[in-house]
């Protein structure tokens, strides 16, 4: 029976750990490089190219983050039902009709929303779901009450809504 001393095992383990540690910066740099590079048009699926066809001629000049966003959006579009696509088309048409200042305002609100903690985002979504469940007449009345209210009255309305509809517990 051949006996091996334990030191070589420890040395091998240490050597592997050092090699692994040395490789981490190279892997991290590759990943950062991948994020900074764009997506080649030819790497998109045929379906994605069809959805994004109007952008083909300027694809290479788009910033990499825009290319990635468009690629993700085309995947989402392809996964939609015809009814979902029609609703999305209508929303996009409404968006395009908005004045630039209103678009900026909405983008800013979306940015603020995305910066909120997840449980706060969920609370807002829940309030929005409840609002959408109201009849058109109830929504109109609520909007009118809000628009006519003073800042103090608006604050009271928000506090009443929180008291009557507490936020859902945070998801961990």
C-alpha cells in the first residue's frame, strides 16, 4: 500500500484556490466586456429580426444597452398572444401621441417607481388594480375629487387609503 503525505493535498488545494482566484478578474472583465458590446444583428433569431426589421439598417449604430433592450422587447413581443399584442400596439400609439414633456414626466415617474423597494412597488400595483376595478364613473369621480382637493386634503385622502387598504407584507 502506497502512503501519500497530506501536504501535497493541501498544496494542490491551495494551488487550485490560487488559480481560481487569479481567474476571477479575467472572467469579470470578459463579462463587463460582453455588456459593453452590442448584439450582432445576425445573432438575433429570424423572428426577432422580423419584429425589428425597421431597425436593421441602423442596428450597428445603436448603443449596446439599447440593442439589448430591443432584443429583450422583441422576445417579450414574440411571447404575447394576439390580444396582448393589440393592446400593446394601442398603448404604443397613445404614447407616440403624447407631447414630449408628458413623456419625460412619465419616464421620470417610472424611474422613481423602479427605485422603490419591492414591497412599496407591490402596494402601488395593488392600489392601481383596485382603481382599475372601479367603474368608469367611479374613476371619474375619484379623479375629480383629487383634482379639486387641496394639498392637505390630498394627503388626507392618501392616509385614508393606506388605513383602509394597508400595504401587503414585504416578500423576502
